[in-house]
C-alpha cells in the first residue's frame, strides 16, 4: 500500500520559471509532511516541512501547500535555478515516531 | 556541526554472507532511523532506534536487524544476503522529538554478487 505517491517521475522547467512538484497521500493520520532534495551519490537533504494543521509554509524560494480535503501537497520553487536539478521526495510523518513514509520521487531538471 | 556519517560508503558481498553497516548521528541527536532505497521504490523504512531501544520497525524480514549504542551510534546488520538486498542504505538522525526533520547521511551502497 503506497501511502504517499508522487505520480510524476520527472519534470523539466526553464530557469527562472516556477517548478511545481506534486504529492498525494492516502493516510489521514500524518501529522506533518516534509520535502527532501537528493543529488546523486548524496543523502537526501531536508528542504521544508508543513504541519497538517497548516495549509502553507514558505522558506525563501520554496513554498509548500497542503490541501487536506484533497490529500494533496505541492512544493513550489520560484524562481527555479539549475542547481535545483535533483530528485525531490515528499514524505509523511507522525509525531510519536520518526518513521517517515516516502514517495518514489520526482526528478526535476532545470534547463537554461 | 558534523553531519550524519555512514561507513563504509561502498560494499560488495556475495549471497549468503552477512554485513554490518555503521551510522554516527549528529551530535546531540538521540534518534536514528534506517531506510533502504532501491530504484523505483523510493525510500523504505527499516527501523528506528531511540535511546538504545527500537521504537518502530518496517516490513522487512528478520534478516534485517539493528542496534543503538549508548552514544547514539547505530549499526544495521543483514544476514544471509540475497541479490535483492542490493540497495542504498541510508541512515538518518534527529532529536527524536516529534515533527523535527531527520538529517540523512550519504548512505552505504551495498552490492550483492
């Protein structure tokens, strides 16, 4: 049972434009969600998180939106930069454990 | 502040052997979690240790085990290796307080021949 889904395996965006990465979940018990970025041969790097009681969280160029009724979250990157090219994972977690449920990732390519 | 350190970075084993992977968390972090990453499967949760106790376990066979020491360092052991165990094994640490982000090491790439 895939509780967290990233249905787009890849996304290509021009530099300076907005990148929108999407994530759907089925488990209503998640207390918070996180986005991680992963470069080849490196571990995932934490980007931004959002509590399940919020609908938006912003940190610099990164904004995460949560739509609980649709069980959908998205990560917006504005403006996109070539250095943002990486695989992005969304994950759901609960406050009583560090167990995270990850999606399968979306590969973002930002071209000049 | 030093990050999460995993050793070794690469490992080649043959079927039937066993392997031990090591993880040193960020100083002050008491929770260590392990994940397996395979192509197309994303990151699959193996187990989490907090203050030397296993706090949560994923859906992996008993061949996968772990432990945590008093200094929060953790080891993961896989016995009777199978070809399907070839993967990137990632360790993450956090304070263990709910909602805090986990910080990952660069992983151990395990290849089974």
